[in-house]
C-alpha cells in the first residue's frame, strides 16, 4: 500500500445509551443488556461494541446490528454494586483508506446485583392451619425483605427485616389471612435501588370448626339432638364427648361454611361436654371450643347416717358413712342450714355409702346433713347429725428476740380460737390470747436474757360450751434472748478529752450490768483506753477520758455485760460505731528570717504533725513540712523564689487525718543587691556592663558614681544581667548599679572603675587563615557614627607604611570592602580612627588567595547521561578546570581551560558501569587550587538499543515485527511510548541483533514504541531509551500480504 494515501477524516460519533437504564435498579442474574449506537449520519459504516463491567473487570465485545441495536446477556457478576462502561468502534468504507474511530464511553451508573429471594415455606399447594403463618426461605445477606400479596404488591403482609449473613430468613405474617387460597411473594431490596421479587407461592388457609348449637350451659332434653356450626368448606366435622369417651356421636362435611349433624346414639344423663373435631382428608385441622350442657332425670329417698357418732369430736376433714342409698345415686354431705355441699360420694352395691369430706368443716359445733340424687334428677330429703369439730393444729412459725430484749413470736392459728403458749416441760402457760387474724404476731418486751424452747395449742367452744382443743404444735421452737446493747453518745470539747454516756438495762434481783467501750481508728496507730463502768440505778452510764487524745478520727462502740444470778456472764452485741473526731489544734508561726528571695520560716506544731503552708503570691501551691523527729518544731524555706514585695503565709497542721484552722503571718521580700563584674581593659566607648544577682522582671540602672547621673538601664531577664551604655566620653569612669522592681529599690552595688578608649575594628569575614578567591569582600564592625563624627577603618598590607584602603564605617557600625588580591599569601592589619582618637592595630590577618571554585551548569543534578557526555560551566578566564568522579578524585576525567567569556566545556568518555555516580570539578592556576566543588549526582546509563524495523510511516500488522541492534547478550524491553510502565514484550539479543513480536494486538491507529536494554537478568542496569519511527496499524487486505516492510 502506498505511503501517499491519506486516512479519511474521523467524524465525531454520539455516545451510546441504554434502552433500559440500569442505574439505581436491583437485579438478579442473568442480566440482559441492550444499547443503541447512533451513527446514521455517516455513510457506509460497520460498528462493533465493547463493554466492561466494574469494579471486577469483565469485558464483552460484539457487533452492532443494522438497526443500531446491540445487546448481550451476563450470567455472572459479583454481588453488590456494579457499573458498566459502553462504547462502540466504527469503520467507514465509503472512503479509502477506510475511516475508523470510537465513540466516547457511556457510564451506566451504579446498579445492584442480588441473590434472588426464594420462599421455602410454606410451599405451593400446602394447607396451612393458622391465620398468621411463618414464612421462611433464603436470600441476599444484608438486604431488606418483606412479604406482600402476589396480586397486589402494595399490600404488605409483614414487617421489614434484614436478611442475616447466613442468608436464611423467616418472618411472621402480621395480619389474619382469609380462609381459602392465598398467594404471596417476598420483596427484597437495598437502600437506593429498586426491589427484586421471589416467585409466587400459593397455599390454602384452613380453620377448625365451631359449635353454634347447642349453646353453653343449655339443658338438653333430647337423647339425640341436632348439633350445628360453621367451618371451612370441604373439611369433615365429627362430634365427640370431650375426652373422646363413648366414641363418635356423628359426622358431616362443611358446605358453604355451615355444617349440621343429627347424633347417631343417645347422650348419657347428666353433664355432657360437646367437642367437634375438624379434618381435611386424614389430616387433623383442630378442635372446636368445648360446649358444656346438662341432660335431665326424677328423685330417690333420703339416705341414713350411721357413723361417726352423735356429738363426737372430729377433725375438720373426716369420713361420714351410711345406708339407704339408691342404685346409681350420688350422696351429698352439706351444712344443713347453709345448704353448702361439702363433698359427695357414689352409692355402693347394696345401698351403703361413704363420703370423705375434703373441704374443711369450720371448728366448733357443726350440724351436717346427707341427701342423694340420680344424674340431673331431683334431690331426696335429708338426715342430720351434730359433731364437735376441733380447730387445726396451731403453728409457731418464728420467734425472734431483738437486741433490746423484746421477743416477737409469729404464728398461724384459727381466727376466733384461744391460743396458749407454754415453756416445754411446764404445764402452766406463759401467754394466752384470742386469735383475731392469721398469721398473727405477738410482741413481749423485757424478756430476761437466756435460752428458751416453747410450744402452743388452741381451742374453741363446742356443744354445751365445752373446750375443743387442737393438737400441740408439731415442734417446739428454740430462741435466745440476747443482752440488749446500751445506747452511746460521745461529746468532744476543745480540751481533746472526749466524754461518753448513754443508757443501759438493769434487771431486778440481779447484779448491775456493765458497759465496755471498744476504740478503733484508721488514722491513728496508737489508741487510747477506757475503763469498764457500771449501769447506774437510773439506767444511765458515763465514762470520761482523763488524758488528751491525739487529733484524728476514732470509732467507738459499746456493749453491755450482764451476769444472771447463778449463770455465766452474757454480753450484748457491740453498738454501731460512733465517730469521734478530735480536731487538730492551731500551729504557730514563730520567726520569718530574710534569706534572699525566699525567707526561712519556723514554728511549732503537734508532735509528728504535717504543717501545710500556703503563700499569698500567685504560686498558691501548698507546701508540706513534716515533723519527722516528732519534737513539735518545724522549719521551711520555699524552693520557688518570691518576687520582691509584701506577702502573708498561712499555716495549718494535719495529724490523724484532721486539719486545723489556719494561722496567718505577714513578711516582706527585698529586691536583691546586684553585683557588677569588673571590666577587662581595653574598654570601648559603648561598653556592656554585666553582673550577677539580677531579678527577672526588675530594671537594672547604671549610675555615674561621682554625679549619680544615669548612664544606662535595661530589663533584667535572668540572674546574670547586662546593660549596654551608649557613647561614653573617652576618659576614666566609676560606676555602680541599682535594680528596681516596681516601687522597690535594691541597695547600691559595689562600684567599679575603668577607662574608655577607642577599640580596634573587628573583622568578621574572612577569618584569619581563611582561603579566598582573587576578588572577595572584607566585612566587619567599627564605631557607630555620632552626629557628624564618622569612624574610618584603615587597612595595611604586610609592612606597607601607607594604608592600602580607607573605609568609612556605616551609621549602623558595619563596614565592608570589595578587595582584589593576587594569588598567594597576604597579611593585612586594621586600625580605626574616630573623634580624634586612634585605636591600636588589630592582630595580623593572614589569608590565602586561591582560584575560585568553578560552577557546573550541565549535566543537571540527577540527570540521566550516557557514557559519552558533555560537561560545561563557568570559571575564571585562563584557569584550568579538571573533572573527576567524587569517589575517585585521583583519576582525572578531563581538563580544559576557561575561555575569555568565563565559560568552559569538554566531552567525556566515561569508562564506568551504569549507576549513580557524582561528578566534581576544581579550578587551578599554577600551583594554586580552588578545591573540589560539591558532588553533582547523575544517572549513568548504557547506550540504548537501535531500531531497524518497522520503517518510518509504514502500514504494519496489528502484531508487527520489531527489530534492531543492541549490545551482545542484552535483554530488550519494548514499552508503550505514551506510558513506559506498560511493558509490551521482553526479548533477548542474539549477537548484536534483536527481534520481538508483541503477544497482544495493537489498536488501529498511528504508533510509536520505545525500547531499553539491560545487561542483567531481571532488568538491572537499564540503558537510555530509544524511540521507534512512527508507523500505522491497519487490517491486512490479503491474508498473505506482508505489511511489515
């Protein structure tokens, strides 16, 4: 194909778009994608589309149909958010060579791929026997799900739940479903995306039947009545007696929601409970509510009571026996006049009967009657008998004696009975009372301390007012009456001697009780002791401390000791702790002695106490001083210094956890007397006066001793201080210093003497023995100008009698001079003149004059270079510039002379492996050297490979053959020209030749590629980069055509 043919102009093509947009929708796989490519404005165009899903890259390609519609189906995508990029490529065959191009990418926006939800229960066709079934299945973990009607998705049948990570879910229908067929689906969604639905499930809801006739408590007078009700169509209803006794009484099928059945056998006489069973086929649906009714029968003669005997004593439950019972009858025993049935029993064969009373008969006289009846027929007449009913056994539930000797007895008895309490083995009762409520509680104070065991019984009046006694309590109850504790009241005065008092108990006929005190303390290791005292005749007691107690917090308890006559001593419990606080007395502040900026303070305190001091300045941190030697004295000097001024100190003392009130005392801190450091001659006319003893924040003032005139002042910033004095006269001086803080003044310092003279100038740069270039600057300091007087600095070279330079000092006291000297060693001397005064010469200033260091202009720092490289820069005309590697200064890489315009350059051939060396240069004139410059880092690369194919401007295949020359054994790496990080292929050189064909097709367009070579496996020591010629990718017109030429 001729290189002269030009490609057609590429038209701008519209972006494709989706027929059914995906953005914001939820989907289950497979996903069908349909798009439209609008290229109608171009002539003979064929097009293909390409698509890619993200974030997990999945590409698709295909042709675009004649109607510009394209589509494809996706069976696999990651669950969650996805989006799709679309574009199409076209070829216009109406021109030659054919035109090609691509549309812009179209982004669908995010859509959400989910696992399709599945309803596993209930299943289609299943019968459900509840109005609110549980629906369960599987779905997409983390999404929202709810149940809706299949034919009306807007009708929601459940709450919304979140599917757990196990993907299995269940939810209960939250409203009654109608009987019959129901169809549901589940709706699964993610916030921000449309929902997906399960397949529908249809099932049948079936209810148990209900009985509407007969009604509850009806009297049924037919032996085979009709029973009817409602139910679910098609179900079978069978009528039973509740519990199933007697088998089925009839069955039928529900139609139009109604059922009726005439019983197929007789009902038994008496109470009867209907119960209806519902089945669908052989499967049980459920049971109706039970419906109790009564079936009637006529009455027998009265039964006869034979036992127990008339007026006998009986328990509240007992058995009554008799004769005269009718066959099949029931005998009832009842309280005659109250007509209350107590119990019943069936008549035995032969007419005898026994009725065991399980309902208790009230204690006392009781008139009971017997009657009988058959089924629901009428009742017979009655026979009667009197009995004495004993009360139930009394119960002693609990006996408690409190610390004050009060005994509380709790028990249960029969309300209305008389209850008697006895000591065991004593026939005389202790206490008796009428039971007015049960359970009951009785309280008896002042019970003599000791150990006891009691029992009880109760009685009621019977026939003829005789006492009917209960049985004795089942067990005796043991209890102990303790000695009651005394009361305890402490009193504390200022004398630190507490007093204790209270009340105790005295028992007549026994020795007086005594009171003992127990003292504890968490704050004081040494505790005081108190004697045991007796309770007085009036029931009071007292105990006063004789010695002063140490300050602290004490806890005092008391107990009462009692010895009953002829028995061992008993003791009460200890009382609750009474807190006794002995306050600390005031400490004393005795003397405050001046000691610089922090005085010495002394005083007295309680032996072993800790004294706390707080000062009135801004530093309010408390300071603690311990009386560690316990001599009652303390001394303190605060480490933090005070500002000069007046202050107060407050003191408290703490002992045993108690802190005293505070005492206060004033004191004053004086401004420190400064110390002036003598000046070392010679002293200039603007000397700096320095010294020690300064106070930060004070102002230091320097005075003329003879005239008391202020010479200068400055703020003090530390213990060491200095004051710069301005423009003194050239003469003798005597001075002293005073520092002030606010309105406070220190004492005068000792005076010092000195003479003011003109000082030699200072040379700041260059320093002695420095090396300098031929032209350099001298800088220094001299005397600042005063009015019209300006200082001058004169410079002499070596032994010259005339000055080499005269320099005026600037008003700020600085001076400089731009000097030019020949190469070699120079000695300079400096002298200052000011206000008709001449200073001494400075010391000799010896300098070495050498060539200046040259400047490297190229290569730049970090620049990549090859083995043959040009290096250039600037220097001094006529000097020689030498080049070396920074790590091999002894090897001269090249030398050149600086031109008249101050530039220099030379080509270097670097015999060194690729790497990252640094270059340095130096300048020479004769034997004088400038010294090496700072290293200039570079990247040294080998020469790049060369391209021989494809030729410039040639049409080539989509997988063209690249060829060229390289270093023998090198590895050639082809890279994308626009992005060297994209590797097309790696190929080794054979000899000095290399050839490579990329495994992937290049897109149809104009191209360049680039190549590098490396002489190490893995891409080490990479060469410089070589660019190929421009070439074009076109489809081959003939399968055998060679387009790589």
